[in-house]
């Protein structure tokens, strides 16, 4: 009898979770998403972005990266980028303070970058993929706990079919992105999973972003090598 009661309670728990899930209009999702970035304005915060990409049957093409973006103010930021591809690891760091930019690779000395002049767009011919089908659905997935915080979850599911003008090959892609917002409406996390199929080739990509408020972020100009 106790076992049956336990099973019934579990089933009711699952029903409660699924009962929260519902399809919503894009305008409802956009309002929540856009409002979340108002919570970051003028506040020191950090964004951690991790990516993973692979091709089925070809582990040698696996790629991963981690980017940490820190903002002490709208004009002061620090970026650390690390990547790994075919067992080759790379790391770069960038600091921007006002109109000045400083960079370094690996453990090299810091150097100040000269202002870049934007190049004029050329007349290069590029391959055009014709979009023949595109479907997007938005969902509210209910509430749960994330790092001991109550959060509301949303999802955007996008399906697309492209036809290459170069070889007439079809590419089918489906992208599912989930979002976690706290009770104040701030976006805490997003997780995107994408699958692309072109012929027998299947590409997988995952991109996760985490937002953190941190009033202790401080960014100063690095010490430059006077001999450079």
C-alpha cells in the first residue's frame, strides 16, 4: 500500500511540472527577455560563455571554448578567452578602459592596441543560403530552483531549412535555447543546443551563458613592457 501511495505521489509531481508548461506568444517572451537586461544597467557584472562543437564520427574536429566577460562600467571591461581545437590550446586577454585597449596572448607581455580603422565593405561574392522554411515556438516551462534561487524557465525552439545556392544541398537545423530568470526578472543562465544536418554530416553545437552581478569587479590598466 505504501509503495502504491509513493508511486501516486510521484505521478502527481510529474503532472504538476507538466501542467506549468505552456506555449506562449513571442511578444510575451520578448518582454521578459528585454526587461532582464535593464537589471544589469550600471551594475558591475560578469558573463561566462562556454561553447562545445563537434561533428558526428569525427572526434578530431571537437572544439571548445570559454569566454569570461567582466564589466566594471559601460566603458571598462576585461575579456579572457580560452579555446581548444585538436589538442591545441590558446588563450588571449583584452582590457578596455575608455578609448584604450590592451591585449596579450598566453603569458606574453601586455601591449596597447592602436585604434582600428574600420574598413569599407567590398564587393565580395558570398554564398547565399536560401531559407525555405522557418518555424519558431516559445514556451514557458514552469518554475524550479537554480543555485538555491527560485527561477522561471522559458524555451525558444527554432527549426529551419536552408538550401545552398552553390550546390543545392539542404541543411536542416533545430535549435533549442532554454532561459532561467530569477524572481526579479534578471536572466541568470541560457543554454542553447543546435543540431545541423547537411547530407550525412551532423554538426552539434552547445553554447551556455551565465550572468552574475559582482560589485567587487575592479579593472585597471595593465603594466606595459617599456622595451616594446
